[in-house]
C-alpha cells in the first residue's frame, strides 16, 4: 500500500513535483481516496509499475554488446530501454531471446538509436516510426491512454547549428505524430546541461538538477516548455551519484546530459527517476530509469501459421514414408465425403504436413553467444572501479572471447553454405540469411 504524496508527512518525500497549486492538472490519475480519513492508504486502480530507461551504450556494433545490455536490463528489471549510439546501419526489427529490438540508423556505422522491450511490453506495440538516425518513436496501447515514447540522440557540442536545427525539426515531426491525450515520453542523450530550477523554467525543471546550464540546455528547456514536458530526473532529491549520467575519460568530470521527460498532465504517474551507476556495458554513460504507474493493454494478434521443416523429408526417409501414408489415408477419407479430388488432395497435404512434419524452432540472433561469456560479463559488472587494471583485464578477455566465438561461427556457416552450393539451394539461402540477414 502506498499513500498519496499530499497525505504524507512533509519530510517523507523530497523533490517530488506537486500539483496542489495547479488545478488544471486535475486529480491523480492512478489513485483514489478510500474513506474520509486523510491518513488512510490509497489503492492503485489496476496499474502496473513500468520501468523505462535510456542509455547511451557508445556502440552495439561490437560482438557480444547486445547480450551485455539485455543482461543488464534483466538484472535491473527494465521493461523498456532506449539505446543511443547503436552505430547500426539502416532500420530493423528483430527478436533476441526474450526481447524485441527496434532500431533506426543511417547509411554508415555512426549515431543510431534503438528501443529494446521485454516480450510482455512488445505485445502492446501499435506502431513504430524510424524518422532518422537520431530520432525514433514507438507507440504502445494503454488503458485508458496510449503511450508514445520518443527516443532521441542529440548532436554533440562539436556539431554545427545546422545539425542542431535539423535535429529539432525531426523531433518536432515525431511530436506531431502524438495525440494530446496520450502519455508522451521523450528521452535520450541530449548532450545538454539544464542545471537546477532558476525560476525561469515554469516548473519544467526540478530543484535537483546537476551542473550549470549551457546554451544547448537553454534550447532543450525551451522545447520542453513549448510542449509542456517535465524533465523528471531533475525533480527528485537523490545522492549526486544518482544524478550524473556521463563521466569524462579520466573520471574527474561528471555531467547530467541524459534525460527522461513526460507531459505535465501525467507528471504524478512518475514515481521516481534517477541514474544507476552500477550498470556496466563498457560505456562512459550510465542509464537513467524512471518508474511509471500505467496500465498497458495487449493487442490481439492473428494466428500465425508455424513454419515446418520440409527439408527433414529429404534427410529422414522414415519421416517421408510416414507423411506419405498419412496423406494417402486422409485423402481416401476426404474423397468419400463428397468433396472434389483437388479439394480433398489439398486438405490432405496440409493436414498431413502439420501432423507429421516437425515445426521450425525459433532461433536467436547471435547463435555464438555462450553461457560462459554471459557469466564473464556478470563477474565484470561486480568490479566497482571501472578504471582498475582488474576491470580492464576482464573487459579484454570478454571482447577476445566474443570475437573468437563469432569468427568460429561465421567460418562454420561459410563451410555449410559451400557444402550446400549446387546441391540444396533452399538450405544454402537459409544459411546465408542467418549469416547476413538477407537471402541474396
């Protein structure tokens, strides 16, 4: 049981934005008062806690990096994670273990953004829009409000003003896809410092930001003010290590440049928003994670016909004979029921195949990843000092192991393609698709 913020003692919660003086925001959407006693607990109306985060991982174009990130997601119980600087080319959508990955990239291995969701939240996706290698959006079905998540990766301080203008134009385009009654979350690496509330933010910034505001921060705040977006990870009082999101190579400078925002109408749906310095994937950024009380709704999917392993008929003569007998028996029964020969034969073939031929198993994207490497990543995460020789040694060993396993898997695939060449074209193209992602 949890009590409404206005019912708690004044010192029990610090830094939480209050709506007591803003009647336009209405009542808290996810709680209701029970009984006349103002100290009585409240009940959440069938809401669930959704953990949403953003993390600049520096690159996913490295063997084993994606598995490292999903492992950290599982450890920190993150449901939806926005990834900045994936450095993947083009756009894509694929399943990896128990996660769904959507990504948007360019023509080169630079920049790039992506969103990873666990399998339960992936069922709620209405659509996704890849606007550029810096901006993408995913829309989830909610009850009673849908959720639009816009992931951004802003240009760095070395970029020109034209790049900044183009970025904000694309961001405006993404915001234009959202409806006013939706929960709108904008998050990512903004490469901007907003600092603390200086009285000019109109409640957009909280009192617990970090650092001194810069020019890029001014522009980001102006955009948030124009669209009524609250910067959530400046609104909660936490230890400074829960505020900074980026550290310099030497570790002497720490800044807050990654943010999660939500439209002010739903500000009370955010229960906490902070950085998690214990996360590890070899990046100089750390993830920012917020807890959101909201109700999602699974979309009804059409029945998908499972794929069958037809090549098994060629390699297994016993299976081939069993299938032929089954189809023959079904055809004889169906032909006696008055159907045409063609309809009877077609139905017998389909039913016989489904009954006797085994179904294809779902395959992971990276088949070279082993439990040994996963365990090595877990041990590396326990090393607190990221600059220590012990951590660097563990990191080198993991990268070496990943590269070795991947090269062995690629070599085995190439040998299999050569073996199937001019003999079994169907299997050859399947191996090519496993290796390259395309059939050509």
